[in-house]
C-alpha cells in the first residue's frame, strides 16, 4: 500500500468520527444559511462572510481566497501544520482512539513535542493548584479579593511555594509524571544557578493560561504578599506554543457564550476576567498583560461581531483604547468602549454593586470616542497640532466601509473641529484618491477558475443535486446528459462513477480523495454557494439542460446511429432511437423545441 492511501485511510477514519461543523465551529462563528453554514474566513481579511461549510459533504470553501478542503485541510491550515499533524491534533482533541496501525502513523516528532509541552504545562498547573488549596495565606488573599472557590477551581489557580525544599518536592512530584527538571528548564519555568533551582513564579498566585482549545500553554503569576516588591506580574516566556500577541485569557471558557451572544467583553487583567465570569458575564476575555494587538482583534473577529472594551479609567487605559481605534478598521469586529468610574477596574466595579448593563447602554463606538478625544482642548492647540489631529481622524474615516457611517462621522468631525463638512469631505476624497492610486499598483488578481468561466447556474444546480444525492447517477438520462457537459465536469463525474457502491458518506470521501487540486476546488464550489439560491427541483434542471444541449444531442445521436448501422448492431440502434424519441417527446410536450 502506498503512503498516500495509508494517509487517506487515517484521514477517512477521522473524518467518519468528527463533524466538520463542530471542528470549524471552534475557530469561526458560523451561521446557518440554507443547507450550509457561513462565517468570516479565518484565512483572509474580509468584511462579509465568504467562508462556507457544507456539513452534508464535510467540506469548507472560501469564495474570497479560494481556500477549501476537508476537516484535515482546515486544521493543517489553521494550525499551520502537516496533514498528519492535523490528524493527530484532531484525534487528541476529540478523544478518538486510533487502531494501532493508524496510531503509529501520527506519532510524528513535532506533534509529539507539542503534545508533550501541553502535558507538562497541565501537570504543573495541577500541582500548583493543589499547593494553593493547602496554603491559607493564598486562599485568604483570593477570598479578600472576592474570588470564589468555584472560580479558584474553574480557573485552576495555583501557588508555587519558595525555598529549595519546596522546589525539591515540586520536582519529585513532577517526576512521578515523567517530567524532569530539564523539561522545566527548557520551557523556562525554572532557572538554575550554582546548582540550585528557582523560579520567577515562586510566592506568586499563578493563573494558568490555556489556548482557545483549552490546552494549558503558559502561566501568569501575581505577587500578593505584603512587602513583595517584585514586579506585580510575571508571565511565562514566549515560545512557539505560547504567543502573547495572539493568546487571550479565558477564551476557551468564553468561546461558547461569545458564539451565542455574538459579542465579547475585553478586560485588562486575569482577576477582571474571573470577576466578570463570577457575575455571569462569561463572554469575557483579557490579553496577557500586553496591549491588544491586531492579531488579537482578528482572532476575536472569528468568534464575535462586537467587542466591548472595559479598560481601567486611568490614562493608560485611555491611550490603549485610542490605539485600538486606529487598529479597528483593519478587522471586522465593531469596537465599543465602556466607561468605568475613575480609579475602578471591572472587578472593583462589580464587587461594589455597579450596574454593567447601564454602562453597556451608554457604550460609545470607538471611532466616536477617538473623535471626541481628538476634539478635547482643540481650540488651544497650535495650527500644526490641529492639522495633525484632523488628518488622523480623516484617515480613520477613510477606512470605514459603510458610506452612511462615513457621512455621520464626517458630520461629527465637522462639529467637533468646528470645520465645514464639505471642506473635510474634499480632504477625505484627496486622501482616498491618494491611496487608491497606490493600491492599483499592488492589487493581486486571482484568476477565475475554468469552472467559474464556463459553468452556468444550470450545470451547477445539476452537479449540486448529483453530489448531494449520488443515487441520481443511476438514472439513464442523467448519465446520458453528462456526456455533453464540459470535460472537467465529465472527468469529475467519471471519477465518482468509478467508486464502488457503498454508503454515501464513505463513497463521497473516497471520491474526494481521487480528485486533483483543481477538481477539488470545483467540487467545493458546486457544493457550497456564495449566494442563497433557490435549489430548483431536479427534474426542471434536468429538462432545461436537455433543452440546452438538444442540438448537440441530435447531432451526436445521428453520428452514433450511422456507426451502429455500419456495424449492424441492432440493439444499439434500438436503444439510441428509443432514447432519442423519448427525449424528443418530452421536450415537445413542454413546448421546449
Ligand atoms: Zn478566505
């Protein structure tokens, strides 16, 4: 057996056991649209959802960037790994035990390394959690900060006692899980100097950090004891599995509710996330003590449509929000700012009985917030500063897609800066023109596929029906009609016909494996549609196609008849004539010829 088919066995084994919707649903907010589901593509930037998933055929396709494939392709694209690693990741994620011959295939080195890393982090988290529960000063501190026992458990909060003796017993316990001091040195959880081990997490409350799939991947530690004047927070060092610029604390827990509510709260600290969850705002996440990056926003835009930012009312929180305003146009998530009373963080606010709903009602979209800020003390600025502020605002307006929103923002800017709207508009058009001429230089045009050029709606409907119901191929008139279709369709259907009859799902999977890349793309396009289309009744489509190909059918039948007469093949002649006459009768009766 070749490697290719062995891999396919493994992939098919997995595909039979996971549903593409639940896999992709962990990464992208999907909405049902007819027979398929749509969302914003995680592989390219877009305003509208061109990303389509067909649960019926277990494939996805993006009409924007043409990314497409099955569940294995999806995971290898999103996790940036090989198909084999993707298979392994899927099996791990969905607890699928593989038959021995298949499980041998997936034990690739890098996938193992990844799994081992997550496992080490998990064991550390478990040990530290146990430590915390038995260390009263830590639990007292958390109790004072109104962190409930339930939260301590749900967020697996931990504690690492200091001193050589304690580190020694920590290492001993790790060893029972086959984890060595070297492993902890490798991931920089421990440092070694002069033969002694120590850790920056000692004497800190530890917040284990999980990725959006719930795998432990790093730690944040906070000082809590009187007189501890080290920096307040310490986070794990970055590595390829722990990237602060894209991880969000709490996303694994919040994801489900974010999908349901379609919005999320972004707060600054781990304890804010915990407080928000305690008060029922379970759709809350935080960055890892770092600024919210474009990457974070992009990640969130796959899950939410709206993001409420709940930053501290201090000046740092303020400037963080202004930075977000300049980033937000590059993503597809609408940002709103919520204003906390001065000197309060979300945890204080909630513990003191603050009404978050009231803040939400008064939320301001981040661009208006930015404008207001730009307008503060505008009169007292120098001419240069004034121009700079206005240009900054206009450059934000320029990037707003919705023309109505643009108009509203222009009017806002006009009243804030006390400047006539039409002058601002002129300047805006000048800016737009400038970028437009720059853009034309590096526009990348995707060549349309052959299938897009020559296939009309009728053929698409026809093939869609066949791929959705393979039984249709058994009908003689369907098989006949395919002979007249463009050659790439004929090739695809031939491949489908060559797959031995078995249950529909398996048959489709086997068929899909036989396709080349461009055929796969065509099939994905046939199966998912960009626009909602009335699925016409198959009989109507069939008849219309017969009408469309009628001339070709007549000519070809004539040729075949001549040939059959030469060889004297009477049964062929009979067949040809009766099929032809039947079709002619049908089309005549409908007034189509
Ligand atoms: Zn795309």
